C-alpha cells in the first residue's frame, strides 16, 4: 500500500510548528528507517499515517484513502502502529488476549484471529508465554507483546516507534528478525530509531528529518555517506561506515559484508 | 513537553520571580479575606482589583482566563443557580421570580452570588499561583525552610498528578485507537472501551510508584543530613515585607469576624 505525503505541515495547538512542509512517497513493501535528533518531528510525522494527527496543511494518503476522511479505527486496518512504551497499551490478563485485541477490533473471523495470533506469537517468540500475564514479564518481553499485538492485525503497513530503545542485544536481534520476516511478506515497515547500527543493518532506505523538514532521503548507503549533513541533526553514521571513509574506501559501506568486500578490493587494487 | 505536565507557564515576569512562599501566603490571604473579610463585594473586588491585575503582571492573563473560564465558570455558574433557587425562603424577602414551586428571592440571589464569588477567589487564586510557580521550586523553597521532605513531596506530587494522568491517558487512548478501538461509537462500544483505557492507566501507575520510590531513594531522600540545593531561590527583603503584610491582612480578616462593628 502506497503512502503519499504531500506538502505536510503540522502545528500543535500549543503553537509548536512541528512539521514544515514534508513531501515523500513510500512504495508498498518498502523498508524505511527514520532518523533525526529529538524533536525533529519523526513521531509527529508517523502519527499522521494512521490519523492520530491531522494535517494543518497538506495531505497524507494511505493507498486510495485520504487520512482526513477516515477515522483512526478504520485506518487501523491499514496501518499498525507500535507505540514506544508497551505499558501504555497492555491491559489483558494474558498475552494471548492482548495479541487478539487488535484483530478482534478489526472484525476478523474467529478462525482468522486465532491463526494471526498464533503466527504473531511465534514470530515474536512468545508462544510459550501466551498464558502469562503481560505484567509478569520483563520489560523486554512486554515490548515483544506490544509488537505481536500489532503484527497480529495483519496490516499492510507497520510502524515502529523506537523499538530498540532500552532493549538488550538478544531482543534487538529478535526485532530485526521481525522486520526481516515482515519484508519477506511484502509489508511496508517504517521504523523510527536512534540506533544507527540497527538502522544500517536492516533498512534499505533512510529518511533523515531535521526541524520538521526532510534533510536527506534515499538509499541507506547514500544517506550514510553524508556524514556532515547528518551531524546537523545529531546522527553519527555507524563505526564501520566512518572507518571505511577514514581508510579512503571508494564506496560507502554500512555492514561487515560490505566493508570486507570493499576492503579486499581496495587492498587488491592498491598494489 | 515536560512543562506540559504541570500548569506552570515558563515566562519572564516579576510575579514569576516572587518567592514561592510569598505567593502561597498571598493566596491564603486572598482566600481568607474572601471568606471572612467584611463586605458583600469584597470577594468580587479581590478578583477585579487583585487577581486579574496580578495575572497581567505575571504575563499569564491569557492562560489564566482560559483555565478559569473552562474550570470555574461551569461550576460557579451551577452553584449560583442552585443556591439562588434552593435558598430557604425566610418569608420577609422580596420575591424576584417564581420557578414552579420555588421562589427566587433577592436574599437567595445575594447569598448565591457571595458563595460563588468566594469560590471563584479561592480557585482562581490557586490557578494564578500554579501558573506562575514551578512545583519543584516551591518544594525546594519549603524544604529549605524546614518542611519535611516527605510532606513537600506529597504536596508537589499531588499538584502534578492530574496533568500527568491526563498526558498519560491521552497516550493510552491514542495507542488503543491505533489498535482499532472505537472510542466514539454507541454506548455499548464506549462501555467496552473502558477496560482497555483504564487498565494501562492503573497498572502503569502502580509500576511507576515502585520506580519512583527507587529513584527518590537513590538520591538519599530519607537521609537525615542537611541537604544542599542546586537551585537558589531568591527571597528578598521585599518578599519578607510582603509576607508580613499578607499575614496582617489575614489577621485583620479574622479580626473583623470577631469584633463586628
Ligand atoms: N502533544 C504535543 N504538543 C505540543 N508540542 C508537541 C507535542 N508533541 C510533540 N511536540 C513538539 O513537536 C516537535 C516534534 O516532536 P516529535 O514529533 O515528538 O519529535 P521526534 O519524534 O522526532 O523526537 C517537538 O518540538 C516537540 O516538542
Ligand atoms: Mg519521538
């Protein structure tokens, strides 16, 4: 499902102009990471995708729907949004019911709900915890419950707001796996993140926001090459990217494989 | 964002710079004058000549009028109506209006107006205080003067809790609507939405209490030693003089009750 943002402005009632003219297109099935300093407007932008916020000016289309013409509860069928803090949504007495809440709201058939819940629990490695009370789980596992509760809604677009913040390495790997599987299923995944390694390793496209505007938007390698521009919104490229640049590698790299390939070639050609 | 959690409006003004205790004494002076002071029009005068000019001095007049209008007018209006309609008819009072079996008397209206204006003074003086005083500033000033830390904590926590709960509640509503919860449909739907909305609020608060206790104790909250403060809160001679003045007003207000002329 294609997302089209056209000249979007948003001013909060308190008078803060959080978005100042954003235009972008996200194609169906794209994996996009959104970076930028605190207050750049990332959360404000994605809250427009499921109608939690309405444009002050400009428009947002999700497929053939204009978000101004549809309620949040309708848009929930197209855009799943995982909030930053799982504690702001968990309320049931066990993990299974929590994960089933979304699809039930969307009015799916009981068989489909059961299938989606089982699948979401398996994907987030929660199957053995489905009878547990979410509040008896550690905060990292509560995060996975929040992820599962959105994945089970089977929406074409999934948004994660800072999924890796405060998570341990094992859980970050689990989240990366979720993103990979969603990509294979053809879902659009939009992730807000301050974790630049997570961003570089899992996303093909990066959008950098600064002060309510798009600073950079393009293939991950191209965006990460712009270290000076990125510094203006307090984003540091990954260590390997910076090391590659210091070594004078002819291409921008962002993970080990790319680094090693470029480095071998570099050594080979230097002789 | 964090300033949204209290009523406090960060702004440069002479009222903001007044010592918090002075402002607190002033608020109590207003309230006691309104309730015990002489004269039918005194509470109204306090609003027009005291609280409203002060809101301009503090450069928070817009916020003051907005908050007072939203919070107070409905309550005070309702009170005025009920009191004037249901005031006991003592017999010798002039009847203004007859509503069904009830007589609206001049005396009833006067009594209702007085009650309503007193309440207005009380709440709106507090609004002005909250708009121009940062809770943590009040807390550190009071603890510096020897107030027990626990007591100061209870007060500031109470001042902050409602706006904090509101901010949390609106995030929860957003999170559940994003999961397809329909919050503005039929009555049945609304009742069904109650648990998903209140559940996280209650559980979340319980989790928070524990985290808070740990965070406070990590800063040696219960230590008996004298503590220093990072923030210096000004307390000028003028502040002290103003406090004595307001205390005098309070005494005079009580005095006028004890010796009616
Ligand atoms: N509910 C709100 N009311 C007023 N201002 C807000 C609100 N939410 C965010 N803002 C402001 O809008 C700007 C963008 O915030 P946000 O979208 O949360 O940034 P990010 O997610 O990139 O950190 C910031 O200046 C922030 O203070
Ligand atoms: Mg954010």
